[in-house]
C-alpha cells in the first residue's frame, strides 16, 4: 500500500510507478547517464551498477572523479558490468531504483525490491543535459537545477561575447576515437555547451547520430566520410576507456587509424579543432558542459 508521502508518476516507458516523495536511498543502473546528473544536483546515490562493493569503479574511468572531482565516498557497487547482484541490491535497502529505458527487461524483478523508474537516456530521445533536467523535475530539485544552469549560462554568455561576429551559422562536428572514428550523438554536456555557444551540427551525408551501433553516445564514421568533413569547429576526444585522453594521445591514436590526417583534413590544417577529455565531458550534466566551456575558453585565449 502506498504511503501518504508517496506519489504516482509515469516513467519514460509509460509504466505507472509509485515513488517516495523524497527518496533517501537511490540506486542507479547506469552511473554516467543517471548517477552523475543526480550527484550534480546534490543528490547522493546509495548504489550503482558497475562498481565493486567497496565503491571501486570497475571500468577504466571513474566519472565521479573526472567530472565532479568529488572526495565524498563512492556509491556501493551492485555488481560488475554484465550482471546485477540482486542480493547486493536488497542489502542496500533502496527506496528508489532508477534505470534507463534499456533496463525495461530488469524492471519486473527489481520492482520486488523497490520502485523502479525508467528514464530516457539515449541519443534521439534526449539531448544535451536533458537527463539532468528531467531527473531534477522527478525528484523536486528544480531549484537546484535552475541555480546550476544560471551560473553555467552566465559563463556561456561571457564566452559568446568574445566570439567574432559571423553572418552565417557556425557548425560543429564532434567525434570520439576508439578503434575507429565515431560521430558523437546528441546526449552529453559537450553537445549542450557547443550548441549553447551558438554552434549547430554539421550535416554529414549518409550519417545520422543515434543510428546503428553505439546509439547512446556514438555512431561509427567511415574514414572516407571523416576525411571529407569541414565543420567550422571539429571536436575530437579520445575513448574514455583510455587512461591517457590528452591532445597528444588523441592525435597519436587518430594517426594510427588515418595516417597523415592532420595534413589533409581541412579543419586540422586551419586550426579549427577543439580537443576534449571524454572523461570530463561525456556525461549529460551541467558539470560536463562546464568542462567543455573550460576547454573552449583555453583554446580561444
């Protein structure tokens, strides 16, 4: 039976869910896409998928460190990537579990432990920092989000004022380099910042973000197509699975895929490249957008 402080909501998959008015022990099933936006709003998370029981991250990058630089204790892990440990979930006694729309197959089993809310968090379903805004609304943190966004937009305005006037639309293209070049999709603080600065996605013939493999964050881009791109600003980042995500590492990795790219790619020849650390800018948070502004400002100085 629902308590007086509970409320009924409809999640992004159309499921009716009764959740606490003020949940205290939240577990997230995707930390970069769901946990980081909550932490950015000042909401602590009790547990997270992809961490060990002592809070150690089991993947190459700990986004809490790179995005938020937090010294606070990490969430308790509920299982390695590929398998959720239901006993660990029960042990944490959550009052709300938040997953993405891709976790719909887990919702029934997890709902026996706590209410499960599924949040849209994929390219094509949300843009920029939309996940953080949606979660703020869900948890009654609109004021915290508004305050964070105002500070951020003040920085955007200051940076835009320094840009030279243009009589045409400025375009950008963002790619991330794994074992191939991938076009970055619509969801991340990086995309939010670029578009708030007045840049618009460059058209790529035959391509569309959110299609095919990697639709949450990136879509493969053939070397032939990449070799012809000419946006006003080409944004390049290294895989967040790499420990070294510096400009030098990005250039070297891209050189292995496309030898001589910096000689024939027009934005490279003309100095229209912005190098970003994917570990800082890939989450759908205001914090990731701010890291993008930092890199943009440093490039312009």
